[in-house]
C-alpha cells in the first residue's frame, strides 16, 4: 500500500471500527471478518483484498520494502498487534517455522506421498530410481531429490552420492568382475617401468603381447 491508500483505508475503518480481543500473551485477535487460505486475517479497500497484518505494520512502522514479508514474533498468524509484528525475508520466515516446529514437514504435510519409512528405504537402497518411483508411486525426480538430500532432510543421514567413475574405471571394473582383466594397477605400473621385452612380460603376467603394448602406450590403464 501507499501512504495515501493507508490514510484512505483508516478513514474508512474509523467509520466501521475493528473489533478484537486481547489474549494473555498480548495478541490482538480480530473477532470479525475473513481470513485467507493460510489463516491470516484479511480486509478490503476499494475492491482489493489486503492482508490486515501488513496493513497494521505499515500503519505503525511505514511501508514494507519490496520482497519482504511480515513475520509474527508471537507465532500467532491471526494476531494484528503491531508490537508482535516484524519484517523479514521469506527465508527468515521459513527458518522461524523450522526452529519453532510450525512447518508441516514430512508426514505432517498432507500432500506428502512418501513416509519416513519409505524415505529410509530410498536412502539406503541401491535400486535404480525408476524402480523405486514405481514402487512408492512417485516420480523419478522425487526419488532423486530424496537421495540428493534436497527433500526429507530430517530423516536419516544425508546421502552423499559417490563421485562419478571415469569410463576407463567402469570398463576395468566390469572386466575384473567378468574375469577377463588379469592386471591390477600395481602390475600395470610395473609393466610401464620395466625394460623387459613385451613377450617376456606377457608370459610373466599371463596376458597377450598386445595388452602389454597397450599398457605401455597408455591406451589402457590411463588413470595410473
């Protein structure tokens, strides 16, 4: 609101008045009028629906800077007592709710499809995200966000994803598992530093001369 709108609003209010009760904490709770879907009291002026808490703050302390929100120090969103109001960022508001246990997180959120038990399974499972998404009836993105620690951070420990393997490392690991790869990193280092003939090294390590040449040329085992 502008200064002119605030003055005009209160000229209108003075004719009608705002009725409220005062509780033991000093909160002033309006006893009439509507609230928005978040439970904050609203009022109207020239066809506009206004947040009454913002109106009360601006009347006493001045206009609210762009991007700032009104916060309740009393944790009572229906309170219109200016002494209980302060401004801050949306992030400040969320932090307040977390610290005071007012935010509906996890299973307390009626829109949540996962449970804490399901989240623990997801965080500890090696199953691919698509299968887990089908199992728990959510999207693949929801599974990935849980694993990356972007959601459900209050459940279990944050899982740090392993660093991605290079293509060479992946190929070597598959070869080792299949029994094809007979060399190890130490053996590959010995081959590179050796002055022996390729045929002798091939017999020594049980591989082909072509493999010895590829190790020496850096075609394979490039990561060492």
